[in-house]
């Protein structure tokens, strides 16, 4: 097993069988379900793993502890990819004390009918647990991204066990950029709860953290300011990268032509970055990620069934459900007889905070015409102000 520190071991698993994480997020490089052991006078295990990896995970425990019985299992998050093996664990180690908060234990009863917990320790915010040399402090993180979530801080080795925070898509035996898949993971799964993430980041700022152990993705040790900085930007709905993201849907290719022409105009005028996505063909979670990454968004779509095209509607709902805010939005609308996109789109964002609409709107009637080129030029100029 991999050593995180002299006393802390990684006992998680890689999953290359999963195709859709949580039934919706494409994970071509799989997932990691992380679990850890602290070995001291007493031993503590942090979380279990997905239910399909019971034997491998229990073998990992035995490899570290041999015949020693774990003293504690700390349940930081009850989502099944982390808690599914709790009952199996207690079948093998019935005397181990289960550590959680009041909401944790209520969820355990909901997930595992008839589970027997011989020893339980219910903790509150700021409670401490000594393992000998290591002293653990429990830091509650409600709605990051479930109500029972808590972090655990080991003041001896200065390690923060951060539940789902700082996690990412992808198994640990695949080399890939952290930020790309962590960003997609964050905005897909945690993005709605920016205020709650900000609250827990304030708690974390008071701790001397040298290592972060999340429940997905790699253990983070180097340049922690980089990861903390990104989480602060993401959770405060700040702009990570200067640029424009153009999201479009197109039935017969005419709206696509307008979107691509806008991209060309922006690039010719020196826009630092222009990203573009056909929402019908590209991963929706990546498009949501890009909408949050850049400061300016252009929505290009058609009137459809007296509404807007379904993929665009899905995209906007994904944004508003995740508290999309602090952005500038421009619109390219297309309608053969009654273009109603601008009105519909603006209504969908009416509860979103700090949305600035461009004065310039591109309005197509079926096809891109010479008169529309001036509108696209004006929209590009306004987006670059």
C-alpha cells in the first residue's frame, strides 16, 4: 500500500468498469474511490469504497494491519461510492467503533436496514479524537455536497481528509491534468453549493495543511495554494480564465454558421480565448464547466416548439441549478417566423445574480444574411470591451 506519511496509508481502489459516474457523468478514465488508514496506538480507517470492490478493499486493510483489528472507522460521507461497504466491514470487524455525526447515523439506518453497530461515537463540530501520537479534529462541511459531510484534520501530520472536496474524475493509474477533470467534477457535483464551500474554506484557512486526502483523485501535497485558489475561485463564482464560451445548438447548420463566424471575429480582434461547443454533440458537463470557467458566455440557439432547442434548455437549466452568476451573456437567436429565443433565455436566467446582458443581439431569420454580419461584428466588439 502507498504511504501518504509514515503512519497514513492509502487503501483505495481504481474503477475502470464504470462508464457513467452517478449515472450521468462520462468518465473515460474511470474513477478512484479513496480510503485511508492512520496507524497509531489505535487505528482509524477513513471511509469505505464502492460496493463492487469489497474484497479488494478488505484485502487492502489486511495488507496494512495484518491481524490487527481497526479501532475506528470514520464515515465522512454517506454517498454509496464511499459508504457501500460499511455493513460488510462491520461483519468482519464487529467491534470497530463507527465514528460519525448525528446526520451520518440517521443515513446509515436509511441505507442499511438491520445493520448492527456495537460501538458508535457521535461527534460534533470541533470534537477531537486521539489515536496516540495523532490527534484528529472533526470539521463539519454540510452540503459539500450532502448534509452529513465532515472533514477530518490530523494536526500531527497536518493532513486534511476532505471528503468529496478537491476530488476529480479519473482513476489514479491514469496520468491526466488535474484542473480539467477537477473543474468538471466540481461544477457538475458541488457547483450549486458555493456558499457552503466558501464556509468550509474559511475553516480550513485556520489550519496548517500540508496534505489533502480527498475521496476521489490524487492526494495533494505540492503547491496547495494552487488547489485552494481554484476552489476559492470556483466556489465564489469568480472568473478563472479571461475569454468567451460560445454554446450553440443548430438544426440545419445556420445557427452554427453564425456561432462560428462570431468565433472568427473574436479571435481576429484579439480575444485571449474563444471556446465553442455544439451542445448536441459534446459532453454537457464539459460545456457547463466552460460556462463557469470563462467570464463571458454566448448562447446561440433556435426557437423550437415555441420554446428553445432541447439541448440548450438542458444546458441553461444545468447552469441555473448551479447558481450561475457574475457573468456577461450575449445571444444569437434564430427563428423562421417568430424568433423568441432572447425573451425565453432571459426569463430562464431571471433569478440568477449579477448577469449582464449585451446590448447587441444577433437575430437570424432562418439563415445567416449579410445584415447579420454587422450584428455579429457589434456583438464581438461589445464582448471585448
